[in-house]
């Protein structure tokens, strides 16, 4: 969901994904709020959840959903959360994010020189991020080359 726009996922594909992950990953079905900027503060995440009912927020899924809808393609979302709703991202992490989602190391180092007290929160964010990427790699292995999208879904 993004603003007033809502996109449904492909029910058959969703069932395939849920079955593939059963017993190996935590599956939390629910809406994802599409936002055009990074939501970093726990209070903002909570407000967004309260307003939309979304269980997560990202900057990509609503764009992919709109594209799939326009072209009559099946659509489903798999998200691994790297920054939980109850925790804000440290300022250094958000300042160092590039528009393509990478991290500018020079900004991280400069930020730590100015504010070394942010190091523990930055380390926690890095650990959370690595866990999320590991979960996505696990999902990729479980789903195979077509991400669980088979002939009945196309």
C-alpha cells in the first residue's frame, strides 16, 4: 500500500511461498507500506503502523506492485526486516545511506569521528542488517531459480 493505492498479492504464489518457508523461517503475513523516504525513527514507524495497519515499511515494494499491476504480472512480497519498528536507526547510518541503498563508508567513518557514542547502535544496525540478508539468502535457496513462481502462476 502507498497512500490510497492498494495492490493485492497473487494468492497462489503467496501460498507457495508460505509452504516453502514453513518451519524454516518466520512468516508474518500483512500489508507493507510503501514510502518514498527512509523511515528511521521508532516513533514514525509506530505512527505509520497505527495509520495503515502495515507490518513493515519499505521504499521498493509499492513500485514493484504498481509495475506488476500495470503489466498483468503476478506479485508477492518477501521482506526481511533489518531495522525493527521498536528501534530507531542511528543518525550515522541514515546519513551514510546512498540513493541506491548502499552505504558511503567515508560518511560512516566521518560520523564516528564526530560522534563516537553512536558506535554501539551502529554495530547493532549492522548485525541486524546481516541477519536480514542471511534470511533473504535462505529464502532464495528454498525457492529456487524462479523464486517459487511456477507454471501455474504465470
